């Protein structure tokens, strides 16, 4: 099949274009794969991604039991028509997160019915049991092992550990499926090492394919003292509470400093108690987000762990100096183009932010270094590398077992 256009089913159990990175990944990868001449069909559960013209989307409706404004709702009996519906409902009632499993079962039915229409299936972090019964070769992207999130959530919680363990119960399935698949893609060497440590995946079956910014560029307009961060506000992994805790010291040294958080905290969540130290915005379009990031004097990434961190690369592409932690892949991604501090250390965060805000020469150097570094990332290169790994998987000499 070398050199021939491939027929690719790109799966994402969730494709929200403005929350998390799943919708961003499938949009840009599917666009560039299509531009390379391949036929890509995105198969998604709700919320659905925004895709570029020419990329077809197949919707696999689920119960969407965690959606606002009525999360954890009880569906009407008429909604429970299939086995995946019951799996989704029962998993939610037990306090778990059943979407990856339920979506994989729906996708497996779709793919087996249409197996002659695709050469390969590419799963985006779902890793549900249905992948093992789809009747086609499968590759999966794991941005980072969610076991890291579970460990940090348990460490952060004063109580409720049993509930956290129930919620993350799907990880047993994901780890089993990951170890059965012939090839996993991930986004950094740090994430690759975590796949082995957390999921027991053999390093020989993993490949690193970095991500890239899109639509971010300097605008020339900067608001003095503005700090921007992008975070799933109540996820301990993102370290937002450490940045909020750092802000009083930052404002004491720089009275004009302001923090804008791209995210939405839960009204009763732990971040809400510190929300007065930052202004929260959400629902931004891609253009609005790019303009906001470019307007900042500093972009901050306070995460305790990152598998890659698109916001850091996007900030560099926008010409915005970066202050980040050394968690996960951040040193690998940011390199010398930002100031790095230990994760979970508000005092160190505050010191770095004050240094960047008060030293114009340092901002100029970080801006130039960030622009140069961001130029090395490209969604076209991401797509080309991904296709190369597809072809390795499909090569007859590999004798890869069909899942």
C-alpha cells in the first residue's frame, strides 16, 4: 500500500472544539491528512468537533450524560435502545466515566459494518474494548496516561478517594487495550516514558509525533501586566490553584498585573475559593483566543504534568514570553524559550512572573526564542509523520495482527 492514498477512520469519543485538546487534535490532523491526499472520516461522539471543509464527520450519538445544564441526568427509558446506551447509563450510575467504553462499542459496530471502506482506524485516546473487535488495523494516540491525573487527584483530595477511584475505573480498560494494540502514537518523549511506567506499554511499540500551533501569530498589541493561562480550572493536573496562590505576590511587586484564565471553574470547586485572584473567560473562538494570548506580556503554564502542552507552543507562536513548570514534557517543548520553575511551587511561579514582567530585555529575548522554536512545529509535519507510521503498521512484512 506504499504511496497509495489511505482511507482513515479517525475516532474521538469526544470532540469538543473549545474544551480540552481532543477536538483541536482531530480537526488539525484530519485537515492535514486530507491535504496530503488521504481520505479521512472523523467518527465522533458528542460534543462534536468543528472540522475543516472537505473532512466528513460521522456522528455517533450517545446519551451525553455529563453535559450541561443537566449533568448526571437520568435518561428516559426510550433513550436506552442499545447495549452501549445501557453501558453508558449503568457506568454513570455507579459513579464512573463510561463514555470511552460506550463510544468504542458504537464505533466497533459502525466499523465492522463498513470495514471495506477503511484501511486503518486511528483512535484518539479512547482506548475502549470495542477497538479490539472492529475488524481493522488500529493505531491509537495517547496524549498522556490518564493515570497521572488519577494520582494527582487522589493526592489533592482530602476525602472522597473511593469516588475518585470509581470515576477513573475506565483506566483498567484503557491500559489493557493499549497493551494489545500494535502501535501507539504519543506527543513527547516524556509522555512516551509515562506510557511505559503507567500503562505497561512496551517502548518498541510507541512512536513520538509532536503537535503544533495553528492560527497564532504576534499582533503587535500588548497589554502591560497581563498574564494569560489556559487551564481546565478544577483539574489538579493543571496546577491552576498554585498560580492563583502566586498572584498576590505578583501584584504586590507589579501593581498593574492581571491574570486572565481561559477556563471555567465549578461554582463549588476548589478553584472557586481563589477565583478572586484571576478573571475567567470561556467559550472563546480560535481567533479570540489567539488575540488574547498575543495581547499578554506573559503566558503561564503552571501544570504539574503535561504530555505536550499546546498552549505553551501557541504562546510562543504568538510571540508571548512563557513561564512554565518542569512538569512532564514542558522542558522538552519550551526549551530555552521560557522560564521554567518546579511544579507546585507558588513562590517560584511568582518570582519568575515578576522577573519577566519587570525586565523588558528578557521579554524581548524570550519572544525571539519562542518564535524561532514554535516555527519548528507544524501540523503538516505531524500528519506526514503519522502517515509514515500508518504505512509501517500496514506493511505486509510486519504481519501485524488485526484487532
